[in-house]
């Protein structure tokens, strides 16, 4: 029989366990509707537009981001995760109210780097797109909304699943050490999404369809701005 601690860890793994798209079907299609531009080799036009908008100091941060991607594309995935996590966790945390004058705003990676600030959604989104550029398969990455009772608020993290049924690794701006989901007893998963779909996390990995128009609208708005910035290229044909 499992002792109390083993049962608790098993429960945490089940809570964070990835909900299978095959079992659920895709509830909401969140596709980027285009290919990511090569973020590690941004065009001169993208860089110049960024510099005009955000200035010289911000452009240095942009070049640092490109360097992170250029030097880690051939690295092991453990190194890639740490590089993305460490880079964005250096950026100061700011509430959306203070930063954008809005209750909830999902910033693009360029907006986060340019303004040198962001909240939990921005950290998670920027790490997600950075790891996609570093050739980490999309199916291993889920942006995950959680409840964080200690923070007395909802929170967002990026979960990395080496296999679909694995205990994921959590990339977080609050606890900056990458830990397994079973070790993050301070977090209660609510729902997860990536560019393929949106799923609700429930106990024992039983998925339930989600209808969250606000998340879909935020995601679409984010992708629209990324296209305008040149970070997502429109598909031809």
C-alpha cells in the first residue's frame, strides 16, 4: 500500500498530468495560423521597428534574447528550458493595471522585452514561444493556469512534458527553480493550452471540455500582434 506521502505525490502527478488531445478532441483551435518567423534571426526591419518603438537599451535586451536562442538551439532540452526560464525571469514583474492600464493584457515576447516588464501570463507565453524556436516539440509544452492559494490569486506557469503521461516540469516566475509538478504542492492546475487546443485539468486525468471565450480572445489578440510585429509569418496558399 502507498503511504500518505506517496498518495499525496501521486495525486499531484494526476492533477498536473497532461490531458490527451486524442481522448478529448480539440475543444478550441488556438492555431497560430502561420509559421513562426526565425526568432533567432530577426529581420533588419523587425529590429529597426523594435528600436524605433522601444529604444536602444531595449534593443540590447532583444539582441540578448536572440543570443540565447542562437547559442542553445543545438543544446539538450534541459539546457534549453533553463535558458528560457532564466532569461525571462530577469525581467521585472509588473501588474497589467500598472503596466498596460488594463485588468488583463497578454503581451507578446517583443512587448515584454521592449517594456522590460510583465506578469505571469507574459513570462509563460514568452518562454513558450522561445522553446518552440529552440525546436522543443509543441506537444511537450502547455501554458497552464493554476490556483496559487499562497498568492491569493490565479497564476500561470509553463509546463513541460517529456512524455504525455509524465510528471511535468514547471517553469515559473514566482518560484524560479524548475521543479516537477508533483513537488509544486502550492499550485492547483485549472486548465492548460498551447497552439493546438485548450483543456481543463481535473483529477485522474479525466478531461472536460472548456468554453473559455476570454482565453480564446486573448490568444487571438496576442497572435494578431505577433503577426504585425513580424514574429509570425502568414502562410501562403
